[in-house]
C-alpha cells in the first residue's frame, strides 16, 4: 500500500465508525441490580473470622489425617481441578484472538483450459504456491478485551466453586467423624447399661427364687435388656455406615476405614460472634463465585455491544508461486501482499440485537442468582449462629442434669452402705446416670456439628484471589 492510500483508508475507517455508531442496539433494558449490604441491613465489619484450617482446632490427629486425605484424593475435588484447567485453557483460546496470527500454506491447483485456444499447447496447467499468511485484528472497540475478561470471570467462578466443594467436603468429613465418635461412645454406654441390667435381672431372680418377689417382676428386666440389645445392634450398624462414608469421602473403598476408631468426643472452642455483618458477603466461596459470574456476564454484554461496530483486520502474505514446480523457489517466483480489510455489520436480520438481548438477559439471570445466593447464605449463617447458641444452652442443661444424676447415684451408694436401701435402688440410680450421660453425649455431638456448620457458614477461612491466565 502506498502512502497516498492511507488518507483514503483512514477516511473509510472514520466513516465506518460513524455508521457503526448509528447502528441500533434494540430497545433499552434496565439492568438488574445486586443486593447491597445496606439493603440487607447488615452491620459494619465485626469480629467474625475463621481460620483456613479451622478443623485443626479440635486437636484430633485422626480427624486431621482424614481431612487431608479427602482434600487430596476426593474425586469431586479432582473434578473441580479439571474444570479449572479447562476454564484456564478457554481463557487462552479467547486471549489468542487478540494477538497476531501466522499460518503456513502450500497448495497445487490444477487448471483446465479449452484445448482449442491457440496460445496454449496443452489442455491444463498446474499452479504451485507456498506462502506465509499473517493477520491481526485490531480491537478498537474492546470486543476482544471484553471476551477475555468474560472468560477470566468464568475461570474465577469455577475456581471459587472448587473452594466451596472443598469446604463442604471438610464439613462432611467432620460430621461423619463426629457421628462416629458419638456412636462409639453410645455403644460403650449401652454395654455398661447392659451390665447394670444383667445385675438387676440376677438380683431380681434371686429374690424371686427366695419368694421375696413375684415372678412377674422379671419381665420388665427382660424387656429392658432386649431393648438395650436392639439399640446396641443399631449403633454397631451406624458405626459401620460412618466408616464407609468416611472411606468414600477420602476416595477409597468401603473397607479402607474398617478399623478406624475415633478419639473420644471433646468440646470445640467457642467462636467469637457478633451480629452478621457485610464481611460475610466476601468470606463465602459460593457468594464469590456468583459475583464472579455477574462480572463475567457484564463483560459478555460489552462484547455483544462491540459487535455493532466495524471490524478492522490487517492481512499480509509472502511466499512463492510458479506454474512449474522446479521454478517455485526461484527469486522471480516470489510474491507478497498487504490487505487491510474493514467489515461493517449493516443488516443481519436481527442477529446482533438478539445476541445482545441474550447476553443482557444472561446478566440479569446472574444478578438474580447472586441475590438468591446471598439471601440463602445469610439465612444459612443466621441459622448456624442460632443453632450454635442453642446447642450451647442444651449442652449446659445436659451437663447440669448429668451432674445431678451423678450426685444422686453417689448418694444412693452411700445409703446402701448405711443399710438404708437395697442394691436394686442403687442399680436404678446408676442406670439413670448412664441414661443421662447418653443425653450429654448427644448434646456434645450436636454442639460439635453446630460448630462445624457455623465455620462452614462463615466461609471456612476463604480468601478471594485474582484470576490468573
């Protein structure tokens, strides 16, 4: 292209931009708005904070090993990692359109002619061509940049969804492990209660044999023993299911945790709580993922708008062309060219307007999904906070009742030594104490589960990170 042609090219570009700027985008649509902290009536940032390895606060090596194995080998996390790699590759594909392209081409074209033409001595010719073709599309209107930003937003959302999967898996491991602890502790208590029931039956039978009690008194003992044995069988089945579930969470076969014995139940540390605040909107990976999708869709809308403007592309080629193969690489067979091109959308039967409307609707959907996720997350967090507080109260009540039953059992033992009561009364008091201890174990397990739910609802120590190419 000579220098005199540049003014004409620049004029054509300016005219195209003016025409493109007058293109109709269709009816104006008011975009949906995301809920704000003020609309949700959230307090200013407070003291809520969760450690990234919050489960380690329980100081349970067996639990730590289970969580580590799950976060390393769980199939769902490997699936999330594969989705993230796919999203990163998609970013590279979109980003490549914003740079220069270079291709090598080689072909042979067989041209057939009318043999009656006097200038040709044969009825066909073969043209040989080998060339390098380069092109570059200028992103004057930000179309490619918006497409890259949209792809990065999708990648970010998928990365955050992987963090949400990681968090839920951790909670699931802790929940199954806590249930295993609870069931094993209850199984031991059932064994102790069975021993008490057997002593009561033996003592009652001795009194029946001595004629001190009627034989009907033994039926109640037999019913109690049968009921306790049923509970013991059910607990053993629950323990097996807990072990199978933990093996599945770690990505192993059901027998991988067959010999797992959980540590005794211990109380979790009390978290620092105040009212729900605006920080929660950035501390949960599910909310962050939906926010990233909103940002991605906003870039897709920009990309759709840029489709209405003219496209400028420069193409250059250089190579060799000849009608004889042995002459192809001679200097007189070289060729080169430079082709600037401008394409302007004028009439596409509503395709561009429909695409823009589709992207705008997708943006609105993403905003509403974000709003729904925020509302659900706040409800989940509020439920978790109230659940933790309620479990604390129930635990304190169960502890007071257990202490009272212990004092009653000790008092009954003292009265037995003083000869004021018989041993049956002591056995009844011991069984009542064991029964109350069972209630206390359930309260401890519920408190642990509420603690895990609270840490999960508050984000599990999640931290946002920028998307990487």
